[in-house]
């Protein structure tokens, strides 16, 4: 392989393969560092950790502006006036996402995960109850918008982006186009940063395993098991209950069809957007109304994000447990709402759900530096996590569309 082909693979090749290579190289560096340190007279893993630090800081820098611009653009350019049964589909999308986040809260408390971080900051104050969390939430909501961006107050950033998005819905089309172009430009910058994820993972794994030992891998495995287990529970228990509520008959034949024909494809493509043609073709073969699914399927790829809500919730609670914060279960339930809102803004960007973790972490006063490290942890386990998340998200798009359409047909029969 010549130098140009090697460069193209390393920076433009399949992201999953490149992250896996970065993970393996980081493991190798962590293992050989104790042997090489007397010879080299410096800690190789610690030097490699600088790459992880640069990657984490890049994520911290882009996350506030990403949330601000994407949410504002999505609301400002939202299309309305679709068919009446779209309302029930949207209700299923939003309810399904919230229930997935709530399920993840329960799983996070039943199976608490602790992860090894390169460094941990002391948190002098942690929320003790619902009242304190709500008060902090209100203070963050009314923060100065520039201060919210500079200080990474993600709740304030989200509030201002929603407010400006609603106001800009009445703006001229040229203004909306400019905002959409700005969102696209920010997304491209994020794409560049994400393309460097293998280097970041290499540095993070090298430094973390060198300091914490191979036992740190066990925490990653447990975290991944909780994530995937929660997603499977939502796919085969929570979603069927919602479908039964709509169609009043056995939901599993429809659930299994959607998972088999949509979820499997999405698992390997790892893109809800790329799976839209698959879902539309499946909806056509299910004899659904074309005017409905032609709108609901693309919309679902934007706002139906149960898998993303689970990822945000589980990783945020992992940070809570790792830092030994005392957070009540009812305070954590507020995370379900925040995670649901975060998830709706996660589409269109590779690793989008991971980039929105700092917003959820800010609810519990967790520093953005720790939240950014949790993003790095997410990339380490992302090979399976992101594939499973996308499979759940995309298969649920066509599942809920079919459930609402069948319920409408039964009603008119």
C-alpha cells in the first residue's frame, strides 16, 4: 500500500475499521510502555495521550455551537401541514423516545456502570434532589446566550436555540436558507473532527489503560452490555406495547418484520438517513399510505431517536456513578426529558448522540471536561453501540408508521 492510499484509508476509510485499529494500537502501546520506558526515558502512553486530549478538547469546543445551530435550523425550517394521521405518528415517535430514555434510567440504576477516565475533576456541589435540580435548570435556562456558549451551559444553549428557531420560522426564506447553510457548515466541521476519532481513541486508550490497567476494559464491556441490553428490551418489549396500544392485536409479527428487513440493514450501514430508501420500500410492501410514509419516514430519521436517547442516558449515568455523585432516582427521571430532547437533535451527524452527552451531563453539574471524556468512551465502544442504536432508531421509524396507518385503517373499516 503506497503512502497516498494509506493516507486515504486512515482519514477517509471506513470509520468503524479505523476506530478498531486505533483501539488495538492503543492497547499495544499501553502494554509495551512499561518495557520501553527505561529505554526511551519517557512514558510512551502518556505522550500518546496528548492525541486523546486534543480530540476531547475539539469535541468540547464544537459541541455548544453544534447544538445551538442544528436545533435552531431544524425548528426554523420545520415543515407543517401534513396529513392528520401524522399527528399520531409523531406522538408515537416522541413517546417512544421518552420511554426509551426512562427505561435507560431504570437500567442505569439497576446496573450501575463505572468507567476508567484519564482524569477526574472534583465536583464540590452535586444536586441532592428534584428541587435543586429544577432550580439549577431554571438558572441555566435564563443564562446570557453568549455566556452559555462560552461556558458550555448546554441547557442555556438549547433554550436559546429553541427560542430563536421558533422566532425564525416567520423569517424570510433567504434567512432560513442561510441558517440551514450554517448548520450544514457546522456539520462539516464536526465531520472533520469525527474523522479524527481513531487517533483520539488511540490516545485515550493508551493513556487510560497505562494508568488504570487492563481491568479498565471490563468497565467498558459492562457499559456496552447495559447499553445493548436496554436497546434490545426497548425493541422487543417497550415498542411492542406501544404498537399493541395502537393496533389492538399481536404486535410481534410487525415488530419482527421491521427489525429483520430494516434493522439488520441499518445495523451495517450505521446511518438512519442511508436506511430511508429501505424503510420506504418496506412501507410500500406493507401497503401503507404513500402520502403518509413519504413524510413520516424521513421525519422519523430526524426526531425518532430511541437508541440515541438510551445512549445519552446510560453514558450520563455512568459518569454520575463514576464520580460517586448522590443523585436521586426521581432527579434522574428528569434526564429522560433532557435525553429525549437531545436525541431529537442527534441526527445528521456521525456520532451525533455522543456529541450531545455534555448537555445531559450539565443537568447534574458534571464538568464538560468529564463529559467530553465520556464521549471518548462512547467512541471506544461505538463499533457495536452505534450499529445497535441505528438499527433500533431506523426500524422503529417504519414500525410506528405502520402501527399508526394500520390503526387508521382499522378505524375506517
